[in-house]
C-alpha cells in the first residue's frame, strides 16, 4: 500500500504540464530529420537492389509511429517483389548475404548479422548521420502495429506527448532497453495507450473494436487479424473526444494508474479490446507485467522480464509517482526544462 499523495497545487500541475509539452518539443524530430530517414532508406534500397533485384525496404517503428527521437534507430523491413510471405525463404542465409553486400556500402560501418534472434536482422551504423539501424525480413506484423500506433498518435496530440514523456522517463530510469532485460519502447507505448483507453472518460478509443460492417472484418497477416479502424477522418462520426484533461494531469494519472489502480497480478495490458482481460484467461500467470501484443496474441511483451527487473521497473514507477505527484515550491513558474526534473 502506497502512502496517499499530498494535495496537488494548481501551480505545480501547470509546471507538470509545461514539462510534458516541452519534452515533446525538445525530442520530436522535425520534417528535415524525417526526410533524412527517408533519404537513407531510398539510398539503401537502390544499393540492395544491385543484388536482390526485387527488394523493397520499408521503415517501421519509431521512424514512422509518431514517437521517434532524433537519435532513434532506423527499423527497416525488407520484402521481395512477388513473394507475399517469408514462407520457403532461407531467411538466415539471406541476412548473411545481405550483410556481405552492406559491407561494400561506403556510408555504412559496423555491419553485424544477428541470426540467432527470434527475428533475424543485420545491424548497421550510418556514418554520416550517426544513426544506427537494422534490417529484418518480412517483419510484416511490425509494419501493421506501427500503423496502429501512428493512428493512435494522430487522434490526439496528448497521446504523442505522453508517449514521449514515458519514453524519456524509461530511458532515464534505465528501464527501457529490451536488449538489456527490461522493456522495449514498444512495450511502454502499449502501456501508455492502454492507460489512455482505460481513463474515464477515455482519451482514445479501441480502434480494433470499431467497424462499419455487421461484424469485425478479418485481415489476416501471419495468421493474425490486423484489422483496425484507420479512417481517422470519419472517426468523429463513431467516437467523440470527451476527455479534456491536461497532459500534466494525464502523466500523473498514468503513474498513479500503474502504481495504485491497475492490478498486475490479475490483469493483462491489452489495447485490442475494452473488456478486461485476465492473466488467467491468457494462462500468463507466471509473469507480473503482462503486455499482450495487439495483433500477435501469443506475444507477451513482458515475457523476458526477470523477477528482479520487474521489481526495478515497479520501483521506478513508484518513485515517479511521488516525484511528479508531490508539489514542490522550488520550481519557478517559468521552469521549462524537463531534463532537470528527472
Ligand atoms: N516490435 C514488435 N515487437 C517487439 C518489439 C518491437 O513488434 N517485441 C516492433 C514494433 O513495430 C516497434 C518496432 O518493432 O515499433 C521497433 O521497436 P523498437 O525499436 O524497440 O521501438 P521504437 O518504437 O522504434 O522506439 P525507439 O525510438 O526506442 O527505437
Ligand atoms: Mg526503433
């Protein structure tokens, strides 16, 4: 049981709000930076085509989902023309020969194929921009979940802002790096979206539950239904924004939600449906933080967390709740830098 928070002063709530908005302004890439990413992609695609004639490269992840940082990695997916799925392809040897080819590219360094991971990739470093990146093959579900996240980001600016704040928070608390045993950015983004769906009134709808037909359409990719309502121009006919809270209040609300309200033992963080989903339903009771992928329903983003790491993440949220939930007079009203806050 956590001690109740002292009453929030309106001045401090305003500071929180400024901090959240500033976080977004400081870290969101501008159009030039997004253009640079597209340019690198085009250049790589024409280079790769020298050997893989029908190759097409596509960006996904935070270069496309609306929550990218200036220094975020380039997540790239390669597909071959006329080949719908990876079926029948020897992905490991394609990755290996792709790595040999990329070593000849003058602008790239540190080419490293990783063929033992669940999704085989080749990593690279783009010297001129200092960006790191990786290319995977037929990572089709990731292209769809990127589009889903981008749609949520486009519904309300507060979604974007909160995702930035949460990612900065996760990086600074050292809890946002799946390759080192914690949670991926993607996992944290799903946590933010789930909270925003559960907020009363909700800040975002459940796009996978909105459809015009009698029943939910089926769009199957790798055996999973990737349908969601993506006609955002028409969304206001189906769903109206009733939540008028400030981003600052929503940020504090998020920290309170995951430390006071949400029952991790009982429930799954799942953004695909509004009805509660239990860890028992999913047979995922051996883990404490359970985050269901919106499309690949067998994928628990929290599966790789150790007991120790789980405690470490929960402690970061508990500290966050008390730091951001306790009004401090010392911050001047014109205070704007979110970095000092953490
Ligand atoms: N992804 C996934 N399943 C995972 C991890 C990642 O499907 N367990 C996909 C998601 O589409 C995600 C993308 O891979 O957006 C890239 O993952 P990652 O680089 O971890 O997240 P980003 O959203 O790109 O964030 P960052 O800015 O930290 O790179
Ligand atoms: Mg990324």
